[in-house]
């Protein structure tokens, strides 16, 4: 009897082994299908995703969401576009009320803001299996007080973009920039040599730093905005707008893009988020570094930022949100964002071949400085913009405008700290 039982067991094992051998030719296919079904069951439910994208970025996001939902049919990503200038305030209010999205996208200087408010989750434990896939500077941009609070989707910096049918070679210095801009300006015909969202500190900070000014002077966020270099920077902007008149008086981001894509502007300052829209416009464009500051012989130092993904503490579907984070920043999806929206991937495993657009950003990033991720940075943007507006409108002298901006930032930081 025992012998029969042993023979029966041996026969069963042999039959199982034979079945495995007979199916080995399509084993990988079967396993992948089963794995996908198994994973799909785990990721389900609504994933509410707030972002400030538009144009080519938003269109690419829709494509990526479809790919995610094809992979995880029980999950549904609900994208909620919010005007970028309103996004941070709306996020703060919603999270305070316990009505947070599951995931949101923002720049890296929001890291310190939301971390100190205790409204976002540290991600180290969630992303332990994939952290090594991202470039170090991107992870640093998402880190606050030693903890990772935001996952980088891409890194970016503004660059000088020019119409290659009008400008054969990008200007190497600010003197060359002014000369070329004057040659291509004809106010009567609505044509301008150089356009920039001029009072927006994100775009003009490259010149601010190139003249030798600092935002903060140390790790304790002591304010810079030193008088002499900041005055020189303001005088440079005033030369562009009011003396040489190469920038129109009424200018913002949308006007700048319209002028350039319609062939009415020879050069502009913009970033990789605009590349997809530039390609769609049909303009023959190229990108180069900011010009060296002629007066100081220093490289311009624009901001290096990152498009970061954040996980609110009040998120209702954290598992789904984290999986979408990983999916959105995977090599395959990062390549889609690079090719269709001009993003520079933070994932270091993306093969982009010889992509001159990505190389242009990488070349500029060598001289760029990260946006400070400390919460004090949030107190800088508005006073810096008002400072420029007051000078360009003639309401204040550069010296007075600098002093006003510095004092305003100092007081706002004190108020933020409760002092």
C-alpha cells in the first residue's frame, strides 16, 4: 500500500513537470499576462490629480493617463487642471479642509512650504524600490530636512530661444543681445527683437544673479538683494523695456508666446514646457544659454527647477497615487513627455538619443542654481516682481525699489516665522 502511494506521488510530480515543459515556449507570455491581471486588481479606484499644465503638456498627460488606465483598468485618473497662479492657495485650502487630491504637481520650491505645514507625505518608504532610478539633483530638489517629499518628473531651466530664420547665431553676451534685439525691433509693425515675461522673477533671475545679486546669503535664509548688483540688474531691464524698447510695454507669458509663434519676435526667454507648442507652431526655432553678462563677464544663473509630484497626507487613494507617480516617471513614459512636451527627464534610465532640445536644457542647467526649497522662498516672488514693475513704470528709482523689496521680504519672513 505504501509503495502504491509513493508511485502515485511520483507519477503526479512527473505529470506536473511534463506540463511545465510543454508550456515553456509561451511561459513568459502567460506569466506577463497573469502578472498584469494580478497587478491590475491591486490598483483601483479614483485617483484625483491636480496640475497646472496646459497646451502640449496637458495633451501629453491625457495620453499618459490613457496608457495607465489600459494597464490598470480598475483605476481611473481624474485630472483637474487649475490655473497655476491659483494652484498653491487652492491646495492649501483643500488640504486644510480634508478635501485633498490624491496627487498634485508643482515646482520644487513648494516642498518646504507644504512640508512645514505637515500637509504632504514623506515618500522615502513609498519609493524605496525606485529611488535609485532618478538623478541626484532631482531628488535633492524634492528633499527637505533630510526627507524626500516630492518625486521629480523632470528638471528644467529657462533658456534663450530664438527664431533661426531671423537670428543665425545666438548672442553670446548681453551687449550682443541688445544689438540684435534693436536690429529686429519695429514697433510700428508690432515686431520686437526680444520678448520676456519681464517682471516674472522666475525668468529674469538669471540676469539678477549674473549681475552678482543673491536671493539669500546663507543657509538661514538671510536676505540678499544687495543694492549695487540689484540696481545694475534693474537698469539692464529698464534699458531693454524703456530705453531700447525691444520689449513691448504690455507683456506677459501669453503675449510673449503669441509674438514668438507668429514670427513677430526674434528671441525670447522660455523653458522646455513650451517646446511642444513651439513645434506645433511651425516656427524654425533653436535654443541656447542665456548670454553672459557683459558688465560683469559672469554667466547668467537662471533657476534650475523641477516638476515634482506630491502625495497629500489627506489623499484617499495613496496606493493608486504612488503607482501613478512611478508610472508617470518610468523610462517609457518619461520618453513620451520628452518627445511630445519637451521635458528633461529626471529618470536617468531614459534613452533619448541625439535630442538637441534636451541637450539645450542640459547645457543651461550646468550654470543654473536650484530654486531654494525652503519655505522662505515663497515670500520672495511677489516683492521681486513688484520691484521690477515699480522701476519699469517709473514709480520708483531702482535704489528705492530694491530697499522696499528687501524690507518687504524680511518682514514677510518674520511674519511667516511668527516673530
